[in-house]
């Protein structure tokens, strides 16, 4: 792994290796040493968990970091090209973690500079490190990734987290339910990839009938910032709201995941239920991102 750009470039063996590496880091069986290395966190779009968990991961490994949040204090505001920004930052940093609003920006970065690039989200395309921490969360709670029944709920067309996760889980023979408003369905290219692999999926609008079958429900918010017309967002923003009543008939092993931030798609009274795992999921991001950095920087 020279870079981490897309889950398409991550094999099943890579996934299993990273899961085991994250486990060993969490249990303190190993402690990779990033001392003497500097990571650049370039976030052209807002971020809380991804930005801070990468920063935390770098420091827990003994490395150092510097950050850019938005473009207001950078030369991008003066018209500097992405290429020039990357070339400049690569003179300072040993690796770059980048979030950008443009699909394909991370791959462009990997073709522009010689230091490793980790994709922290590129537009509505991919979010591979989120997918890896989601897999780690699923494995920790289920004891396996194989043959699980998973519902992905919410904005599946514009939600990069579900794109990466669906591609990653396709290596483990899942059964998917895709629940979304009709014009926010999972992109056709993702569905075509699943069909090619023989992965079963069903598109639904009503989640209540499928609840008792699920091992995992992965909820995503309807992303206001991705809508060009506010009225379109208002029509679908409350399409799915998960309450304790919705979860009355879940299986014993069921867990509820969310990449966060949430708006109102999971009510706060769900937080105290044993199924709510989204804050632990965020914590798992530190262990997995330590593992990803360690692998890419060849510390292990």
C-alpha cells in the first residue's frame, strides 16, 4: 500500500491485515513508531472526527502533524492551483491526508506528488479510511465480516461512506438492503459491481419489515450541503428517523452504526440503547487510522 485512495484498490487480504494491525495497536501488543515523521492534514472541506482522529493517531504513534482547515488562510484563496499546493506541502510532509470536495482529487494528488496520499474523502466518491474503521467496528461486535445482513439507510447516492463500505463488504458475501428516497438510491455503478460479484441486495423505501433480519444498520444523514436546491433537501430530510420504537424487534447481535455527524436521523434517546455503537465507532477510527498510517509508512 503506497497510498490509500479507494476501496477498489484494497484487497481482502489487505483488509484482514489492517483489521489485525488495528487490533494489535488497540490492545497494545505492538506500538509502531512514527517519531521523526511529519504528516500534513489538508482538509479543504469541514471535518471533525476524521480530522481529529488522524491528528490523534499521528500523535499516538509519536509523529507530528500540521493542518489546514478550509482555504481561507491558505494561498488557495489567492488562486493557487491544487497541484501547486500539493507540490509545496510535499516538500514539508512525509505523507498527506487530504479531504477535498472534488471527486478524484485524492487520486490526482497521488499522481502529482511523491509522498503517500491518504484519501479522507473526495466529494461524493470515496472515504476509504471510514470504511476501514466501519469494518473494524463490525468485526469487533460481530466476531466476523462474513455472511452478514446489512441495511444502509439514508442518502446513498451522495454518501461517500456507503460507497466505500459497500465495496469493502462485497469481499465477505453480505446481503444488503439499500433504503433511501427514490432519487437518493445507491449509484448504479456500485450496484453493477455488486451484481458482478454475485452479491445479493434489495432496494427498499420502508425499513420496518426488514428490521428483524438485520445484523447491522448503517444510517447516514441526508446531506444538506450536497443539494443545489434547498427545497429538494427539505422534502427528504426526515425520510428516515431511527427511534427506540423502530428498533423494538432487532436481533440480539444487532448494532446501529453512523459515520456522524447526525442531524435528526437517530434520536438522542437511542444513544443509551445497547445497540447504539456510533460513538465507539468514532473511537475505533483512531486505532484503524494508526494502522493505516503504520502500513503506508512501512512501520510494520
